[in-house]
């Protein structure tokens, strides 16, 4: 029973902490330094069918001047530019991008 009691205490402490997306953590803050999301889709008709899927990776980077998005892919087919905008918006929503107070 004492073992579980210690875990409960730790969880309660973490619930009081604030996760921030930028700056330097102070006190009860935790810095979310980077996030990476990997999106996959079925290969298109121009791809070698030996490939299982197409993959695009969107992540954050910070070189000291603030976070920016980094996009990597070998191949990602789109019908129009809105497909990429949709992925970027999804990524931003998942990381609460631009909101420095995620409490």
C-alpha cells in the first residue's frame, strides 16, 4: 500500500506543474523542447509497389531564436497545397504550437 501512496503523491505534484513551449523553465514549469509527428499514407500510382507507404515527418527545431517547423520526406503525394496546410495545422494543434502556457 505504501508503494502506491508514493505514486499518488508524485502524480498530484505533476498535475500542478505547467508545461511551456518556449523560454526557460522556472519553478514548477516543464519545457516541451521538441515534438516530432510522423504521418504516413498509401503509396501513389507512380511509386514502386514494393514500398509500403509514403512518410512525412514534421518536427520542431530551435536554434536559439525560437521554434520553427522542420519537414522531411522522401516522397509525399498531394492533390493540392491544402493537403500540406492540413498536416501543418494538425501538427500545430497536437503540440499547442504558439501557446506558451499549456496549463
